[in-house]
C-alpha cells in the first residue's frame, strides 16, 4: 500500500472517532461469515439473522472467495491482465486481489475501493504492494463512478486493459440508482481487452430460500439486497464477450469435483470488452 500523508491519516482518525458500531456493515457481516475477526456485535447479530434464513451463507461466502482468487489468477496468467480495479473489496483476508496478481506478475497494479472506514483503516495497515507493482485504496461508494475513476487514474493506466471486479456488490444497488449505468460508465472508461467480473445474488436459483435471505437481510439494518434473475444479470454484460461458462452458478466455474457446498447459490460472470 502506498503511504498516506499525515493529513489523510488525521482525516481517517476523525472519521473513525465518530464511527457508529451499532449499524451493521455488509463488509463486516461478510468477514464474520468467512471466519474473520473484524466485526462488531451489531454485525454478528445481523449476520446470524440472515444465516437463520440461509444457513449455507458461510459456505457461499467461501465459494465467492475461492472464485475471486481463481479468476484473478486466471486473468493474470492466461489473459496477461496487469491492472485490477476491485470495487467493494471488503475487509482484507488471505490471498487478496493484489496478493494473487502480484504473486503471478509482481508488476501488477491494484486499486481497492470501499466506502466503509473500518475497511479503509485495515487496508492502509495491511495491504502492502510488491516493490515492482503498486497498490492503492479509495474510500468511495460504487455509485460515485467519477470519483473512483479519477482517483484510480493515479495508479492505473486507463490506456491499457483493466479488470474491473464487482464481487457481491451490485445486488446492493437498487434499480433506481441505475446499476446498469454504473457498470456502463466503468467499462466505457477502460480500453478494448479489459474485463468485467461480477458475482451477484440470483433470484431464480433456489428462489424461495433466496427470497427469504433477502427479506432477512433487508430487515437486518445493513444495506438492502436485491437478487436479480439470470436475464437481469446477463444485461450487465451487454456488448461484452463472455468467457468460461458465461453467467453461471459459481459451481460451474470450479474445477470438476471442487465445487464448494452452496456454490450454486451465487452467480458469476466474466466478460471481455472487444
């Protein structure tokens, strides 16, 4: 992680001083589900309520993590991608995007984006780049595409291909906030040969269980969750060339015999900009 000037550190301290730990956070709930330690009582209480509706959620979260590690490795090794814009990155854990990419290609550049100040604090402390590459962090909401792209340009060269990662993010963006427009603006900013990676909650796979999970999530006090259908998720990839199994359950992205329990309860897609 690149160093921060003292003024920025002071600003972070001020933000955290007034931080309300009684409001659950999707990033910290996710951290709880994958067995991390960076969560508060409100996060655990909300996460347990959602798990009561969908007990497989920790397994789903682990499957998403395995997919992220695998697709970053694949994009780096097989598709020669050296730049990643990871939006909604969540709390640092083992094998973060830059760990995987820079292990394969040390010169890789990664920009993380999240709006949670606790995530920001951990990122600055823990996400250290390889000497050959560069890693940066932006505190921003995915809806603020202009801010994200302007800040990311300090680290990424938008004349060269970029992989944009939106892992378990877009189902928190309601239709009235135009999630399709958000994705279009991000992909318009990157050149041919760039990739879009999405993991999304499906509404038409295990529909009764997913509807109950969404209801529990939406009553938890965290962000509202909006599962979408296969057709609605496919729409994010309009104009892109799908690779692999297309927009498909995570289980279809796993090597034969390696699918995790619950990996058919999240949908992933990867598209290349022609």
